[in-house]
């Protein structure tokens, strides 16, 4: 049992070592980073220990919001260029693409995506993650995932899960010997 947990921990640590992070602060830097990743070859980027499996952009709204709206007409064009780059990676290279977007509330308190309708048609699948707040209860790791849009599944399917139930510190420690 102890050896099994140690092996799992080593596997987790190896997976964490393969994660590469690139910080970008503008849509131009993001597009350039994606093009570099695509042109350099996914096998080289992964450091020889396998190919890239997923690209995560957290958050698309952070780089697009400053150039959207108002008189900045190139914002929509850049948003579509970014969307095209992400779709190309997913389709042609078989890479999963996960993009986060901020959520806001309109004047009536209804939750909506931060980039609004202009981005809403871009993703094939949209999942809304929300904190579950129960009246009188203290904050917890309880969350709800709701499938908002999908070309393969019926929408509005929800699943509640607890972030605190995953990988508790006691799960990472060897079990006490008897």
C-alpha cells in the first residue's frame, strides 16, 4: 500500500515536471506564443518525454478585454485570429484546448460570459463552474459544473463536486502501520 502511494506520488511529480508555463499579457503575445508552439513542433516542446496533450489559456478575457469595445475596431479581428489559432491547434494537431473566460452579472443579476456574444460561438463545448453557496453555511470547496453548450451532449446537465475531497493531505501520506 505504501509502495503504491509512493509510485502514484512519483507519477504525479513527473507529470508536474512536464508542465510548461508561458506568461503572456497581451493578445499579441498569446498569438505569438501559440504560433511558436505550433511551429516549433510539439514533440520538441515537451522535452522529449512525450508530446503536448493540452493547451490551457487562462484567461482569454484578460488579454482580449483591453482591446474589445469602444472605438478599438481591431479587437474583434484579433479575437477571431486567436480563435482560429486555437481551433487549428485542436483540429490539425489533435491537442485539447481549454480556455477560461471571466464571468460577470448583467443589470438583472444574470450570470454571463465576460466576452459576451462575440466569443460565445467560438467554443464547441462550454462548461460553467460555480461555487455552491448554501445559506448559513461557511464557504467550502463545493462546486457545480454545468454543461452549457455541447455539440455531442444535451446541455444543462449539472454535476456537483467537492474540491476538498480530492487529494487531501492524508491521501498523500503513507498509511499508518499496525
